[in-house]
């Protein structure tokens, strides 16, 4: 059988002179590709700020030189001289000598007009309360896209209302979710959220809060605490001064301390908000944390600082 009998030379032939390329499909491993982080020119933040100031100064000088060139070529009109009371005689020599009162009044009007224009531009650039809140929320969402991180803290005594308020309020402001569990022997704080806010919360818990200092005498803060269950045997929900186990006799804050038990990256959030809860038993505390996070309670309970492990 020869080539002449094959059906490859007419228009209906499946074989043509065109080449068909398959559609490229991304490989599964491309999703986990690690992107290179931008390289910082300097190590210290002060050096970085000075570098930014230098770049900003060079950019402004270039813009000013471009404007001067346009004025020389006649493309744009020159700016009116900024006359002040200090340079009045230098700029308006003849007019100032002939009628100084009229010239001074005109200069004062120009100064007031420039000030009004400057304040008007600042007011137009100023964000409204709604835009400011939206900007803050947008930054929180952008930080959360970088990854979810978690941290577990153990507090020896968390009975002071000021300490409880700072723990809860800062977590809410930083868009952190989790739980604060009050137990007769100790208290545990679990938070999850963006890496930036976890770092800020660590500074709050480990450095900023003075755990050995009690709050000043003032109106009690409203803290809502959920008990393990409502009804008989449960504390339920209520507002006012939180009832924490062991608080009826005011606990001493002399040796009070806070320790970081664990921190790391998480896949998803386990809580929808931050809620303080009173748990008189270990089983109630584990029930609040859930099955996946129950191990953190045992870890916090069995954890001891290095100075205590030596004895």
C-alpha cells in the first residue's frame, strides 16, 4: 500500500502542518514555593529611617529642579513671591517705602491666606473616623494573610481586675482570639492571630504588665466571664467584678509572674473571639480549649520555671 492511498493530503485529514501545544498546568508544588523576602539594606531601624529620609530628600530635590526647569522654559508661570513681615523691605523695596501701612496690610492678608490654604489641604487629606477604622481593619487583614500564630501563657495569679482587663482588652484590640482560663491553682491565656500582634501581646504579658502590683482603688471593670455550664452548678454569665476561684480571700501578688509556655504557627483559628472563663476543674478547662488544644492545659499545669526545676 503506497502513500497515495492514505487520506493525509485533503482538508479532512487529521494530520496538518500545524503543531498543537498542550495547555500548561501548574505543578502542585508551585503552591508551596517559598518567595524571597526583600533584603533590608541596614540592620538598625534608625539607619533604615535615615536611609528613607535621604531617598525622600533626593526625590524632592529632583522634583524642585524639574519645576525650575519648566519655569525657565516658560511652560508654567513662576510662583508668586512669599512675602513676610520679616523680608518685606527686601522684596518690596519701593512700595514699602512709599506706603508701608498698605503694604503691611497686604502682606498680612497673604500670610493669612497661605495659612488658610495650608490648613484646608491638611483637612482634605485627613481621614475620617470611618476611613481610619477601615484602614486599621485592612492592616489587620493583611497581617493575618501572612500566617496565623499562637501563644500560651501561664500566670501564677490572675485575680487583679486591672490585669484581667489588660489581658482581655488588648487581645480584642489586636484582633486576637482565644481564651483566658481561671483555675484555683493558676491561670492560662491562649491567644491566636497575626504574627505582628502576637509579638506585641508577648511584650504586654512578659514586660509591660507589672504582675506584682495591684490595681488602684477605683470602679471595678465590667468583665464578662462564662462558666463551664449554665444552670445548677454553673456560674453562668454575668457582668460586674469577675468571680475567680481563690479570689474571696485576696491573693498575694508578691511572687506573681507570667511565663511563655509555647508559641508557634497554626493552620487555622480555633476560636471566633477572646473570652475569659472560670473553670474550677481540669476537665472543664480542657472542654473550653477543645480536643485539639487540650494538651496545652496539661503542658501549662506541669510546666515549671528553670529555677524551680533545680530543686
